[in-house]
C-alpha cells in the first residue's frame, strides 16, 4: 500500500496503485472511500463526502489479482460533464512588451479519479472533487455561439513543486507576444483534454500550453496550443475518451 501525505492537520492517502486484496480505506480532503470484500467474487465500494453525500457500488471480480489506482484527472466532471474546455482567469494580469516572451507557472484545478486495474486494463470506477465550492461553469463568447467552459480563477505558482495537493496541480504557460506593441493577457481558454497529468505522492503536474499573441488580418488574437512535458513522474490514466482538438484562438482585449 502506498504511503500517506501529511498536510500538518490530517493524513491523506497518496496517489498511486493499491492492491485490493480484502478491505481498503482511502482518505482524502472532505472525502472517505472504502472497499470491502463481500464474497469471493465481489467487492463493495463506499464513498462519502463532507456534505454526507454517499455513493455505493458493487464490483464483481473474476480474479483475486485486482488493483485500484488513485490519480489526478482533468477538472471536467463536477458538477456535471458538459465540456472539454477550461476558462482560467489569472488573478494578476500578465503584460508583455512587443516581440517578447515569458514563462509562468499557474495553479490549475484538478479532480481525482479511481480506476480499477485488471489484466492490464483500466476501468473508470468513480471520480471526486475535493473542492466542490469552487467548481463552476463559465461562458467564453456570446450567449448564442460562445464556448461553455469549466471556470476557475487561478494564481501564479513558484514552480512545479508548488501544487496544492488534491485540489490544484501546476501548469507551465509560455506566452509569446509577436505584436509590434505591448499587450496584456488576463485569461486563457483551451481544451484541457489535450493535456496529460502526472503525479508523485500527493502532487500533480499538468502538461503546459503556449500562448502566441499575433495579428491575423486586422484582428489581434492569441493562439493556444498544448506543449509536451518530459518528467519522471507517473502519468495518470485517461478518464475521458480521447478526442482530437483543434488549436484554440482567443480574441485579445
């Protein structure tokens, strides 16, 4: 069984793979999870949050060699799955002078997935959020043709080791201004399904994005593309079905 993380007040379960031999209890902020063997070929699953909401499931099994993986996933499921896009509003505006570039780190919200592992297959069993009060939707664009997004106001991080365990991971954003004048950017909208997540103990890192501010015809836009990440942390399983996304373009303010 994996070790636990201490947030100075409580001890919580680390991300990782756990053997499901008999009974297993996992503890997360505001959430408790229990697996219990109820017969030779079945387990019960019980999850309760701080508001008293309970989820219960029965898991039939064909083999005694059953494992589960607890891993960070993209923040797209709570309160309901409606979109692949996120709208991240920076708590401080970023200003770039003309023909310049900068790299920043931000805190990005996450959710947590529970996966059943059997015969090298991963099945999505359940997902949770440890921060439900700050999980909401936002609209980018007009009410008729805009893009529905998961919305979050995010703060700058000092680096990859600055994640907020179980609630936020860290993402690197490279911003390039190819315009002939200085430009401020205060938000980014993009399909987060293109960004993989990685974990170590209770910490999370997300693949980054590059924002290129440029002129197209007579309009100033920001082109947003994902950037790969090379790191020796563990990659999270994919909760959502993979869909191909086109690069996102935003209008500049």
